[in-house]
C-alpha cells in the first residue's frame, strides 16, 4: 500500500530523517517507537505531506504522492490523521465536528453525515455527548471524538501521532481501548507512541527509530524480546548507559571516577550500589591493564532501574585473555565480593574482540 524510498527531511539545524526506505502492507498496524527527536512524528507527517520531504519518494497505492503533479488532497482523503492535540472546532457540537469533512469533501448529505456520525459516536462510546461542545468534554473524550472524526472519512490508512501524550494518566486507558478495537478492523495504521506495553499489544510490526531512520523493524516479539541491535535493546529495556574509553595506561582515573559518580547520582542509584559500581570498574581496570600490550578499553555500564540490575561490559584488543591471568589477588577478591558473575567471551571479527561482562551484586 505505502512504499517509501530514501526519504530525507532536513530543517535548518537538524535532519531527523536521513534515509528511510520501507514498505507498509495493507492491514499492517505499526507502532513507531524511539527516543525523542528521532523523527517519529516527522515520518508520519511526511507520509501525508503535512511536511514536504527534502528528498526521496513516497507511493500510496501505486501513486507517487511526492510528485509535484499529484493531487495531494485526493490522496489525503485516504489517510486519516489523529494528532496529540485534538484540533476540534470549539464552535461546533461534537456531532457537527464529525459531520463537517464528509459533507464538504465527500459530498454526503447532512442526514447521511449525521447518521454516520452517530454510528461512530456509538463506536467510541460517546453517543450521549453528540450535542455537547468540545469544551464540555474531558481530554480523553476529546481524543475519542478526534478518532471518530477521522473514521468518518473512511480512510484506508490512519496515522496517530502520540494520541495519548497530552492526556491525564487516568484518561489514557479509554483512548487506548478505542484504538485497540480499531486495530482489529483491518485498517492500516501507524501509531507513534511512548507507551511500550500499548505498542506491543496493538501492533503486528514495530519500527524503532534512531540514527535518522528506521533503526530496527520487526514483530513485537522480535523487537521487545529479542532486539537485534544495541540501541533497540537499551531502549526497550529502559537501560541507563554510561560509556567510557581508556586509551592508555595513564588514563584520567579521577575524571572517570567523577563521571561514574555523576552517572550514579543522575540515575538515583542507591549509595551502596553506586559504591559497588565504582569499585567494580576500578578493580577490573587494576587487573586488566597490566595484561594488555595495547591498553585500549571500551567500558559500558548499563543500569535497569526497575530491577536494580547493573552490568559493566569491557571490550579490549589483543589475544584471548580474561582477568583470570592477572596476579593481583586482592583485586580479584574485592571483585568477587561485589559481583554476581564475571564472564569472559571472544567476539570473532570485532576490533575489540575480548569481552568481559561483570554483573554487580544487587542490594536486595
């Protein structure tokens, strides 16, 4: 249904989309996730040309909508867009908001538009609000009305841009329930959301966006349970990450100790656990550096707040060797006392093939 090739969108100071190519099939329900600023909303707005792409092509049902000769208004009739803000007309009643576009753009009679509007209001559970004005509704009710208004145009594709982000937490569930029911109808949908459980439950595909494009594309099970790429794994597991690079034996020990302390404080790691995080790095480096002819080490600390799981991963060059060959028995003893495991592995073909994974003992 929708084919995107080498889509790029740049602004004066940022390029959120650098090179996006994908195909969206009929009936796909795609959850679009990723950190803020990675082009999720921009992608949706480019698909219906609310944002004009800088480069690249988009086809909808075989029609290139990025062609200057394309009648984009006709194409947009096939696409419904639900925004973060509800964009309802305050001077019209709820049912009049829903009736407006079918009458103006589809040529429906007032009675036809009214009958369809009431049917859709019953679908979203708000038939009793038909004669109310938007200001008389809660945020969750307004968003459900916005969805009904989109459905009134009977679009083939529905684009939802963070439809629950502007809502009070108590209202999120009612809107998500409507979208879940909508997803069962076979409509093609793309939903930008920060709600990971919702994204997993509603979709048959997930786009994780980063580095200017679709960084990973897969089923919910693949992306959430078995992500193939590192940034996806960190995002879905909500890991807080610190990366350090040691390039010589006389590295800035105090500076890195300060970075670790700042990282622990920023992520509210309990003081005793933070001390173990610091100590694990120091003792591992004390064991490791004497073994390395080329003391180049890339160290990554990952912290999962929900479980208080902390893990150091250190990668380095040279022949196969873990810290078991080190002679500093005191450092080994200290490390053993504060860790659940210290595992060594070899990554064939990597620039830094030696890998140490060190799991810190939790405080529980």
